[in-house]
C-alpha cells in the first residue's frame, strides 16, 4: 500500500526549494540566510541536474567588466535575444552577475581565471566583446556551497522528485501554494512537505529528447506542474541545440572553437572556411547567422554524425588546449585524431515566466534558473546560464523567505489535508513506453530542422501517447508506478507546450529554425506567452 509520510523537516518548513543545481542551491542558501527554515529537494542527488552534467569540461561564468559595463551587457542580452527577451530581467541579470561572483568568492569557491583573457575564444558566445570571464569548477562549488548549506541548517532531501504542488488558502481566501508532493525513490514513498513558499529550480527540458547533453532527470515536468497551477511559460520554443560527439565517445559536448581548424564532412561550400570561422564563435545553433549552414550539413549526415577532421596549429589557444587536455584525461583518446558530431538538445532559453523578484504570479510560488525564461531571448550569451542560476537563485530564495515570513496561510492539517494533496491513485502500464516514444518524437520533429508538417505530426503523436497513457490507467497502490505515470503525463504536457510554441512561431529566429519559413519576420519580434489553456 502506498504510504504518505513526513520527513526530516517534520513535513513542514518555511521554504521548500525543488532542484539542487546551481540555481536551487543558491535559492536554498539565500532563503536560509534570510532566516527561513529550508528544505532542499532534488530528483537526483544534491548538486545535480545540468549544472553538474559530466559530459563537458567546465562551466563558463561571465559578468560585466565593472559597473560601467552593466548597461552594455544588458543591451547585448536584448540584442542577442532578437526582440523576445525581457529588458527588465536582462538588466537584473546583468546588474546581479558581479555581486553573485563576489558572493561565491566570499564562500571560498575558487574561480578559474583566464591566463590569456584577451584571446578571441574568451569572448562569450554571441557576444560582441570581452567580459569578466571565470571558470566555475564543480568540485570547488560543491565544497564551498555544501559547507554553507550545512552551516545554514538547510535540510537536504536527495532523490525526492516533484509530483505536484499543494494548494491552501490565506485568511482572506486567496489561493496559495503551500507545499509539494514528492516521490522518494529510495524508500518508494510519496511525501507531503508543507511549506509557506516553494521555489522551482528543476532545470530545462533537454531530457525530453533522446539525444541530450543534460542529465536524464531534466524533463521539464515542473514546467507542466507550474502550468497546471496557474503560472505561464515564456519562449518555450527557444531551445539551444549543441553539437555533441557520437565518436570516439558519445554524449560529450563538442568544443565549437575548434571549428576554426576543422573540415566537416559534407560541408564543402565555397566560403566554408569563412563560415566555419564564424561558427567557432558560438556553441549552440542559431538560425540568425549565415553559419547555420554548418549545422544543417551536420544534420544531413544523419544519426551517426558528421566526421570532423582537424588541421591544428602547433600551439593551441588556451580555451581549446584546456578542452583537449580534459578530453585526453577523461577518455584516453585524442580529439585531434578526429571526431564525429551530431546535434544534441542542450539548454532552454525559455521556461516558467517570472518577474524581477522571481515570482511566477501564483502566490507562494517562485522559480529560478533554467526552468525559467525571459532574461534570455532567441539566443543566449555564453556564460549567462551559470550567472542566471546564481543571480535569480539568490533572488528567488530571498523573495520566498520574505513571503514566508509575512504570509498568513491556514493550511489544512492532519489526514484530510494530506489526502487532498495526494496524486490520484491511478497508474498506467503505458507510462514508461510513452516517455520513450515522446523522446523519439521530439528528437525527430523538434530538433534543428522544424516544419509545420513535422510539428503537426509531433502534436498528433503526443496526443496518441497521452491517450495510450490515459486508456491504461487503473487503480494502483505502488508509489513507483504512480510516480512513473505522473512523470510521463507532465513530460507530455511540457512537450506539447514546446511543439505548440514552435508551430505558432512561423519564422526562423535564433535557436528556432523553420525550414518552411527560413527567414526572420520583424512582426514576430515578441515573446511567446503560454498559459495552460493555450496548450490543451
């Protein structure tokens, strides 16, 4: 029989943070330092998610080059965003990045500095100039932030996956988020954690694709949960697609800077050298530059990927040398011997819509990091994903703690309240197959090349999978099967939102490319805002 239990926080806390990557750990720390009693839940271990994905050699982190550079970076974010970024959030991100770096250093987190900071490769992806660049080491971050979380009394709940939010009513009758239902995969139990505020920091949607450069638990299910509870999504169609390796190893990020010295199989344009040099300036695919021809040639090579050979200089630039050294040490192979690459789903530029206080518009619910959108646009400047997690994680934790200290929730207590918070005790034997089918659909229809025909086929396929799951529902008391069903249903809803947004944007802009509308349409230089009714 499924048991619903409380946990190390006695089933209650002031702030519950869900997600334990950079954004989530920063939110938990900020809330605790504001005086809140905090629980930090995560589907994986603490310090997990895309922030700690092992298939890349490190995390870049940029900030303005001094206070006089804040406005220029904010302007650059909007320019790179091509009309769909929120200027107010871009300004918050730019202004907050420098203080965020200082907070990390104050905790004792060691940040790598560029030995040759003036090299071209240290200009961030899509940016127009050098910024203040740092390398964020995962082990140093774990050590410094882990010690700070422990000192602040944060209760860690690893392997606790979000299933749903719990709603309550304030004294004036307003509906508020008042906790969450979590699935503890270690004990195979559903747990209800009551909280005065909840922060979602669960990452993007890369796990919705069969070929991804993220952790497999990054499924975008929290975006579906947020939609169901009244939040909105912004710009979900803009997903970064990165070249990754298919040989000699798989699921590893390709260093785009090496395009400058590369020959790509099937790419023999007259201006190939010029386009490869331009393509070396950014990691993700973009439809907004002529070098998209490089990525389209890689796509045309098929699932096995395109062969990349090198004509390397005697002395590699520092950024490339670091990658080559890491690769050799990690895999015992030399990328200079040649690699094969194919498109992989990577980071999300869109997600849950928030304001400058990281509020979602649903009372008591905040969000931060890659599960959110608005501070980035159609393309994102390199190094700002890490900065986004640091800046808005801190803001979300601080805002949630302030809400918790001033709110007057009257949450239901006891058996009746817990029962109301439970998921329906129905599970589907089709859930696991539906999730696998969803990933195949997204990989086939929603990667680099999109079209009306393909997106309509994707939506039809998603609908068929939803019907299969729904048609096989039956009473169940096993928490693992209930969680599996909930996970599949939420992933299907988020995938539907993505495909719907991709279909609605009939143009090519930044990370979104429509083969049947390959040009940018000035009339569509605006963000996509989606509510639940727009998806169903």
